[in-house]
């Protein structure tokens, strides 16, 4: 690694909120020379081009990566296997590959199957950042500033590739954490995938009511915040739910049991049980906020 | 009603976020002369006094209301029956009473039972405003600015009392809506009470996990917003859940069915079902935000 970290040619496959913000952050840090964007729709790539996120668009991913030194996979996790298969043979030996997928065990399994001898150049990563908006139009350079990025390197992962990926995320302003991929998927099922399913289900349940369209007019900031993430990309979350099925089902079942206990307490009018549950929740949340320094 | 609306003596029973903010807003609007605060704990009343929310503290609610012209009931709904019984005999004939309770059918039933001939002076109200903080320390004069306040007057309600209560809330900057009490309780069960139970249950489910204390460290803004309202007053929400039991159970069951459908789709890896559910949620939320002008 040079004294000043710099990527000569970055290829971003999937130029959405995550991939687009990665490119913008590196550009802002003057840590990248040329950025090529690859994507499914010309319209989104045109937005990315117009916004200066990418310098060039490409429809053929394999051709684009042939002389890349850094490849960022920013597609929904359900497309990773296909994208990896398309670029594998064209990857130059020293190119470093990372991703922004919200699940890691499945992405790693796809990379292992697709990349063969290049698998050691792949560094799985997951930025804990995002908004309820998606697409190149939603990307911004500061998305990763002071946000955590979880890396889940494997024994096979090249140390040089790992250093390069760490350096790139650091240039984006992120704080790096390493986790085992399985632990990552279990933790994220609980703190991210479950809350998204909860929010999506809450909105559909309300919308399904006879008075659905009128309901939101009577709501306050509580509902607004609780369902903010129900604005997230349906495709991305469909893929995450399927990719992380087992851990998510376990988290869902723990939550459903808790909800069932609350329901039973409400039905029998058990104020003590409700109060102690709500107090436990309030204390846990307060401790969490303290631990996050908020 | 005089040209300029003004309360000579306001008694606030339960000087928390809701009652305290009501007093502060009226003071700021110079719409109140003297404010007496009644409460269970001397400590909270001392905070209210120090912050200028109230001018005087009283421990005996009946004595305090004897020469009041406006009484605001700001206690959790579970205490309303008791508070009403204590003040009923002392209420002067022309005093107007309102409340800030989140449920209306139960509060109305208690008022009808307690107030006798004074029942027509009681105007049930529910401000759709609040934060996850509670107590006099959390009160602020702008809480009700541009927020909705739902009134659920009855055929017996005095028109003069209704005018006075409307004028008071208007001085707080609120926008007034009228609803039937039963409709109010059904709507609020869906858009407010259910989301609170969802948030409380989500936090307790996460906190209960073996890695509970570490979990929040890996979370992002999604979880933070989804569970913000799990910081709300456990006592207040215990009372609401019990007071609005039937409507809340119905809302909970609709939500649980939706969650069960999501679970089944995840389990069988049904991407189409998940995507269409998430898309329905995203569209409904988007329409809601448009209808609220956000």
C-alpha cells in the first residue's frame, strides 16, 4: 500500500445507495481515479453519471473488471451469485473485491463457488449504514462517516486484500469491526432483518384495515418512526430474508413469543406483567443508548 | 368567552409531559393566570415549580379545584377514575374539565360515573403528541404546535365547555378534530397503541437473547427509530393497554396474522410473496407521507 491510499480504477456493480455512496466517499477523499458503474438499468446509471458518482458506464461487467484494481459489489444479495459468476474469469490476479451485502454466509458461499483461485482476493464486508431510500439518486458521500462496517474475513483471505479493503472503508470515514460470518448473520437477523420485517408487517396490517387510508392521518411521530424502514427497497429485503432465513426465523420466533406474552397479559388485564415487560424494554433501550454514547 | 381567551386559575392534575406542556403552552400564550399543580410525588412537582410550569403545588386535589375555572387531567388513564372521584364534589359549577388521556371510552365512563351533574362540563380530549420522555422535566411549550388534538364530545357535553376547551387547545397551537369516542379508540389502537406494544416486545425479545447487551452495538438507525417509543412511560402504556383492551387485541391479531404470513413466506423461500408484501407496505407508507404533506 502506498503512503497515500489510492484506487486507480474502481468498478461498482450495482450503483445504488450503498455502492454509489462508496464511490462518492472515495471520490471526495481523492482516493480513487476512475470509477466505472455497472448496472441493470440505463436509467439509474444515467442518474449516477449525472451526479458524478461514476465516470463511465458499462453494461458488460466482465469487460469492465478486466483492468480494475478494486471491484465493489453493491447489488441485492440475491444477485451476487450471478454477478460473481459473470466476472470471475475476467478478474485480474491482484484486483481486490468486496461487497456491501447485508448477509455474509451466503455471499461468501457464492464467492467461494465463483471465484476459485481469486477467492482469497474477496473481502466480505457489510456497512451498517443506509436510509429508507434507494438507488443512485439516494447516494451521498457522507453515508459511511462514523458508521460501522463489519468485515468477515476468512482464513483464506489475503492479508494484502484485507488491508486494501480496510483502507478503502477508512477513507469513507467508517469504523471497522471484524466478526465471524455466522455470528454476523445471527446478530444482524436480530438487530436489522427482524425490525425490517416487523415494520413491513405493521404497515401492511394497518393498510389492510377498512379505514386503512385514513389511519395515518391520526398517527403521530411514534408510528412514523416505527415504520420509517418500511420505505426500504422491497427487492433488497426480499433477498435478505431468503438469504438469512434460518437466523431470521429464529429471531422472528423469539419476537413472536414476546408479542404473544404481551397479548396474553393484555387479554387477562395483567397490569403487573405489562408494566414489568415495558420497564424491561425501557431499561434495555436506555442502556443501549448509553453504550452508543447517545 | 371574552375577546381574548384567558383562564384565571388552571389546575393540572398530573404534571408530566402532557399536562406540563399544556400549562407551559398556555403560559407562553399569556392565556392563563395562575397554575396549580397536583401530583403524586413532591419531586416531580418541585421540578415543575422550578421550571415555571406551575406557580403553586398542591397535594390535595379537591382543595385545589375548589376555585378553579379550568382543570386538566394529565395522569395515566388508570388513575383517572380515582382522581375524578376525589375532585367531583369540589368542582365549582362553571369549571371546565378536560383530559389528555390516550383512550376515551374508559375515561368518559369514569367521568360519567364520578361527575354526576358536572359531567356536561367535561370535554374528553386526546392530543396526538408526545415524545418517548416523560415527567415534568420533559415538558415543553411547543409540544402541541401544529399537532392534532382529538376531541370526543358527547351529546351531554356543554357547548360552552366545548368552546372553552377548543380555545385552550388552539392557544397551544393545536389543530382540532372531533371523533366519536369508540372510533377514536379503534383508530388509536391501530396507529398508536399497537406500534408501542410492537416496539416494547421487540426490545424485550432482543434484550432476552444471550448476546443481548452486545446486540445494539451492531445496530443502525433502523432499529433505533423502530424502538424509539419503547422509551415511553411503562405505567402510562400499561394503563392504555388495559383500558383499550378489545380494540388493541383486534389490532394485535391483524398484525400477528400479517407477521405469520411473512414468516411462512420466509420459511418456504417465497420471494414473490415477500416482495409483494414489502411493496404494498412501501406504497402504503409513501401514500401516507404524501397525505401528511411530508
